[in-house]
């Protein structure tokens, strides 16, 4: 017998000089338990997310989603909401001192962040355009161009080439309120931070960046509670490493950056596809743009339902003329109906819940045993229990003659019919980690 057989201890018989190797595949034992890759044993996940909180997301999209019982995640700018405690402001020296200093000292890596942070608060029209341009340049790694853009702005200010800013009045009909948000949250939608005022975070110094991140969270916590302080997204979907480092300190999940090693992230701007990607979980971000046909949107859903390791994250901005890359609500109605029709194979959930589910799996320990026709399962994880409290789907093998079982965890008792996959008989059920022993009986 060769070394391969010796090392792997495979059973072998020699018949008439011919070596016959028998591969034995053990059937799963009754009581053997695992966590389903996706909630409810589905084949993939879809999260419908919105950026910026423009009013038609709530006037037009939410009623459609409620009709089909689809949850959404809304990344909102809290400074625009009446009643928010924290509004957009500059933290630092008087801007007059900064303006005066720019007359003799060029912008460089040492003073750039302070000058850029102050640039929106100089009291002149058009300053935000320079701020945004510098942000895009820095985000693209063109630091010297960003310095020149800020220099150009302060030069215009010093030479009196910009007109004084006047107060902008918002149409009260287009204002999102906390009372509206509370109503939508009670309907099952997730609300998450998109900062206070939607700035390019990468060009802010530390005090101003933290103000945007932390104070937005405080207003959400005060008005909606801790369950809506889990997720966040950086404005302009920034990938600046410094920005992501700070944002991930404040929020457990940042859509621009899932740093968990078991995620492969394909961002919305990438032309890569998840087809044949072998990572355990592929987060595939896709944006709804006016130049893309509805059929392409549907193909994303088809791919997700077929491959079994894809989490499709849809990113929507404007609807019906309000907001960036505004799409038609009639098309979204058809699209959401198409997603709903795939609900038998796709888990449609908020960004928060999918992130929690996958992380809980990775930190979970499941132990089970069968004795006297009763299966006992213990199910725990080591994450922060005050945050990671999502029920997961467990799959437990049962005896072939068991056609229906009772699953009991604490005071929660359910009777569930068993399922069959070939010769394997099993039951799928929901259980809370760290919530006590699970008992399964015929």
C-alpha cells in the first residue's frame, strides 16, 4: 500500500491483484447542527440602501417598499432635519485669522486640513465648490492639486472676487422631519448616519471630522435609539483611508469599508463582477443610475440568486427629479416587484441585519447532542451582546422518522415540519445566540 493510503487511512481491499479503494462518506448524525450561511436558508442577500435623505425617497420609494414589505436602509444627513441639536459649523480659530495667514503662507500638507475645514464658513458664495473639488482631488490621491484649489479659493477671498453669502431658504415641503423618520423606522426601515452636512470628510481636520461623525450619531441616538447607530456611510462614498479609520471607530458598519477578512467587497464604481468569485461572502455594490437600463438592475438580482455567496447592496440617490442621479419611481416599482418575486431564494434585509448576521456566524460556537430522543443545542457568540442580538437560522439533523419537531428556547416554543435533502432529514429554525439552551423533540 502506498504512502498516500497509509497517511490518509483509507480502507482498501485487494481483489485479483487490483487495488479497490472504498471511500466511506459518513451520514450526518442526528443532533449535528450548523448555522445557515444566509438567514432562513436562502441563497443570497439583498439590501436596498439610499443616500442623502432627499424627500422623494420617502414620498415615492417608501410607500412602494411598504407595499411589497421590503425593508430599506436610509443614510441621512442629520443637520438638515429640524430639531437636530447639531448643525453644520466650523470648529477652530476665527476664520479671519486663517484668511489673513493665507496672504503670506501657501497651502501645504501642514495647514491644508485647517484651511479646507474653514473654507465652507468664510461667508462668501461659491466656497463649497472649491471645498468639494479639493475633496475629490484628495480622494483621488492628487494632494498637490487639492492644495492649489484651496489656495485659489483664499486668493479670491483676499482679492474680494467673491460675493457675500446670503441665507438660503429651503422649501418646507421638501424637509424631512424626525417625526416622519420615527414613523418610517417603526415600519421596519433602518436609518443610519451620512454625517451632519455631507462634507468631503477627507479634507477635514480631526476636530471637524469627528464633529461630523460623532454628533450625527448623537442626534440619531437621541431621536431613534441605539438600533439606528450601527451603520454609516461616508459622503461621496469616500475611500480615503484616514476617513475610513475614523468612521469605523464611531460606527460598527461602514458601507464604504467592510474590513472583515471574510468579505470581498466590489464597490459600486467597479466594473468587476462577482461571477465565479470564490470568497465566502462577496458584497456587490450596484448603483441605480439614469443611464442604466432596468434590465441591468434585474440581472444583478438574477446573479445574486444563482451564485449563493453574493450580498447585493443597491445604492439609490434621487427619485423623480429630486436628488442626484434621479431615477423614475415607476421603474423602481417594477424593480422592487421583481426583487420581491425572488424572496423564496433571497433574504431581503437592511444593511445592519446582514452585517450582524454574518459577523455573528463568524464568532459563534454551536454545540449539540442527542440523548433519549431529545436534541440539545447550545449557541453562543463572543461579540458585544448589546449590539449583536439578531436571531440566526440553525440547521439541525434529526432522525428519519421525525416528521415534525418542537423547538424550545426559553419561553419561545415552535412546532416545525422537518425537511429532507437526499437521505438527510433536518429542521431549520430561528434561535437567539446567548439566550439559553435549545431543546428539540419529536
